[in-house]
C-alpha cells in the first residue's frame, strides 16, 4: 500500500479520516483500509466510521475510528484497553491475538489522521 492508494481511498469516500500511527514497530506492515460506514447528509454521503489493519510478526492490529453521537456504533470494542476519544471521534485498537507487549506500543504511539505524517507510508 502506498500514498496513491491512501489518496484514492480518501478521494472516493470523503469524510472521517482515520488516525493511524505516525511510526510502526519493526516487523509491522500496513494491510490497508477495510471498511467504512456512511450516512446520508444534506451534502451527500459522508463517512462516519473507518478501519484499517496492520500485520505484525505474531498478530494483526485493527484500528477503527468513528464519529460519536451518530447513533451508530461501527467499531468493535477494544480487546486490549486501547481507546481514545478526541474532538468527537472515538478510536479503538483491536489486537488478535491480544498480547501485552504489542498493546503497550499501540497505546503509547502518536496518531495522526494526516497521511503526510505517517513515516511508514511510501
């Protein structure tokens, strides 16, 4: 997955941008965006939830973000207690299998919804 892929996803489905880690631990790679939940609004269709995943040496990490207050819970509950709510958006992390070592990284890393900040994106 590369920058043109990310740009195309955001161009094809405007709305919520997914906050992803600025850096990745060694051995992890971006698998891509997997789903988006939309709703109709006065300006057309808008994305209100989005998720993506990363494959690691022994686990798969899914990051999901959703706009709060839409009456729709699209993201799974976190299974590793990594969740944040900022500016009306909830971000959850789901790790399979749930490993404490991996959880620590995903809880402490800096997140950004700006692809230019993602050091791992070619």
